[in-house]
């Protein structure tokens, strides 16, 4: 079961696909433009507004205040909430926004945030919006509006958002109420390769740093000629080039550890072989040898028979008897993210990041089987 749990770990892309489910309907798309605005940011009277524009004289065009903390980021997220709420669930939707963070949140990070118990900022808006997208049968494509001022529809959405942000008389908005977890729409996927939520915007910005190139002049003088000298010369050049082009401290140390840490070796003895050996050593034989003290053996059997099958759980919160829940796993993963995420792997070579990738329901089953 432990092996199955480790093998069930999903990449961020797989987590996203699992969370949203497949798109089961594909239609001619409808288009919506979402925008945000914030006035007096950093001051006590700060106000944020969201705007959604579907087209001229469209009854779904809307401007709204933002629930909770007033920031431009929350306004951009809430604009997506308003758009998804108004869109028919069975119509393919193309949503324009000028926020790369919003696009990456829903297209790359939602599944990971769900698996880890929503540890992200503005989780209240993100969770509700993601659940609304989950309930859709048609897909949502997020497109980046690089220059909102050059597009009439983007300008209209921004005007609506500013109207909301500058109006002190409108009451705060509230988020729609969503169940513990809404149902994924049943049905066969339109295309096995299609994701329900997607974008052409890359998850990370392309590096603008000019790569460092290493030449033979940067290395030690040539060794004496011998067979394989060209490859021997190329290896340090490639390694030095890789080292000089790392983009972060994390990447640097990952590279160094990859070079210097002991390489993983396949176990010489399988778990099944160990089980057979220790099963024979730790359990009494079926036929008792003559040298066994039979009276002592009977006394031990009598004492073990006196032990109850279970004992009352006297802990205040019934810690040792209540079943594990998804909420328990989410709390554990949140603790790992805050305190242990950078810890080194143990001898089993299982990192905390790997544990965070294991679906919560599978961890519940594993813990339940381990405890009871």
C-alpha cells in the first residue's frame, strides 16, 4: 500500500487535470474580458473593483466590489469568478485578463493548491472559482491581454472595474456558496489530450539572461594526446557551462548534490524476501520443538489472551480512535509547507515534496490502514 501511495504522486499538470476533470463538451466559444482596479491602495480607505465585459449592451456586463481584503490581486481573481458565474456551463469560454498571476493560478497551480489544502493567498476566492470551473462541462481558455488600453473590450472591462472601485456607496460583495467539493461533470472527454482549463501563457517567464559560454581557453591546458581526449575535454566544459548558467541558489545546490551525493542503488534483497525471513523468525513455529519450554509458552498465550481486542480511547479529542479525514491530511501538508519543505530526503529517498504530490484520499487510506 505504501508503494502504491508513492506511485500515485502526481505532477502539477496531472493534479490540475485530476481536479478539474475533462471537458465533455466543445462548442463555438464565447468571449469575456475581465479586469480589476484599486484606488487609494495602501491607505485606510482603499477600495477594489472588478469588471466583466461580454460585449456592447450585453446584460451580463457587470461591475462589482470585492469581498474581503481590498487589493488589486483579489479584484482580478474575483473578476474571473463573476465571469464564470455568468457563463453557460456547456459553452466553451475564452477569458481575457491582463493578470498573468490569475492565468497561472487557474491553469497551473489549482490542482497543486487543492492537493496541499489550499495554502495559497486569496484561497477563498480561488477555491470558489476553481469549483465553479470544475462544475462546467465545457472548457475555459485563459488568454493574456498584454495591452488592455489597445483593445476596446479590455478598455470597457477596465472602465467597469474602475467604476466599482471609485463608488464608495456599493456594499461589499460576497462569494457564492460552494459545497465541500462539487461533482465533476460526468461524460467522456471531447479529446483525450484536451484539458478543461488551458492557456498559451507559459508557467514561468522565459529567461532573459544571456547564456554563459565556455571555450577551451577557459579550461586548464590540454593534457597529452590520447584516445578519448576530445570527450574528456568536453565534459568539464559542459559541467562548467551548466554551473555558470544556473538561475537560482536552489538550482545551484540541486546541481551540486546531483554530482556529489551517493547514487541510488537497487536493493540487493527484495521486500518480499525480507518478509519471508522475518515472518519465520518473529512468529512461533507451527510445530513446537522439544527444546521449547511448553509451560512458559502456555503462560504467554494465557497472558496474550487476556489482552482486549481494543482499549478505550481516553484522549480528549479521541485522537487514537477517530478516522483520519481529508482535513487532517490538509493540515499535515500545510505544516510540511511551512516547516519541512526544504528538508533533505531520508534513506528512503522520499522527499516532502513527493509526499505533497500524493492525493489526499490515498493518504487517508494509507494512514487508516497503518493505525487500525
